[in-house]
């Protein structure tokens, strides 16, 4: 299981979906961790978590390490607040007021934990 230090924000509503070549795509929030510290976050569109991790690697925005990701709701402020297909630094996330998952309480934490998919470092490196 990946480390619990990930960037987190409030997520409510329906999952954000789009279509590409007839394939249903979802916006995925990916948080990368190495040595128990967040090393970056990105938002990418993909069919599933494996595709999201591969897409981040194809774009050169997968910094390695463990990854945890979850599908984003349509009304997620992050879809307007942050660019897709770009690596967001831990410093930028901290400036934006994001918390580590272990510091998030209540419904937001439950949503993230219920929706999260993870990959260990070696699994991420093989994508």
C-alpha cells in the first residue's frame, strides 16, 4: 500500500468522464510518493488507473515512486484550478492549501480512501 502522504482536496459529485476514440475516459488525480514524502501530483485523462499511470509516464510527468490515484468528480474545483498533463510540485500543492491524506478528516478522507487505487514503486516503474 502506498504511503499515506498524498495531496488531497474535497471531492464530491459525479465522476468526470470524457470520450476519446469511442473509449470512455476519466480524469484521474495521481499523487506520487518516495521515501514517505510527496514528490508531485498530476491530473490526466485515462480509461483506468493503469492507463493514467502510463499516460503520466508518456507525458514525462510521472516522477516515479509509489502512486495513488482516484477518479475525479465532474464538479471537482481542481479541474479548473490546475492544468491537466502537468506535474504539480509539492510546493505548489502546499501553497494551494492541500493536506497530506493522513491530515484529512471526515467525508473527504472517506471518499479518497474508498476511491483510491495504488501502485508500489517497482510497479509504477514498470509502466
